[in-house]
């Protein structure tokens, strides 16, 4: 698939971490019908992929990630959904939030350092 190749070609984050983000965000399909947070995560995830694939191309995943995931993570904290941390939904939401928070920190580091084209700056991460 072309969108995975474009995401994995971005040197801002290691391939293994990008693979993890793809995996954990894609798990939203299992909670889609019963939980609004899962629908929001899936919508943002698909919009992010569409923007990277269509408009931004390789090397701009940091900007796309920052544009879409910052509002979603703020919303998840603000909304503070009631869930049991030991439930499958709770474990997934914690994994989504923590993983994307790390990804956002890396995206902002790339953008603030002036490497908006995705230049490798976090190779040691």
C-alpha cells in the first residue's frame, strides 16, 4: 500500500514506532460501534492517512500528525471518558493516548527544529 510506504519513509520516527502507531490506531475498528471515542480516533486516523497520501507526500507526516492528533488528544483529556482502566476499551485508550502523545512530541520536535520536510533528527529515539 502506498500510504504505508509514505509513512514509513518519513525518517522523523523509527519504523518500528510508526508500525506500532499504525497498529494501535487501527484497533479502533474493534470498538467502533459501541464507543464514540473509537469513532473519533478512527476518523482522525483515516483523515491523517488521507492527507499524507494525497497532499503532503513523504516527509510531511510530522505536520499531518500534529494537525490532526493534537485536537483529538486534547479532546480525549477534556472529555475524560468514563472507562475502567482494566477493560479492553480502557487499555486501548491508554495505549492510543500514550503512543500518540509520544508521536506528537516527536512531530513537534521535528517541526520546531525547522525540519518540516521530515529530515531525520530523532534517529536516536
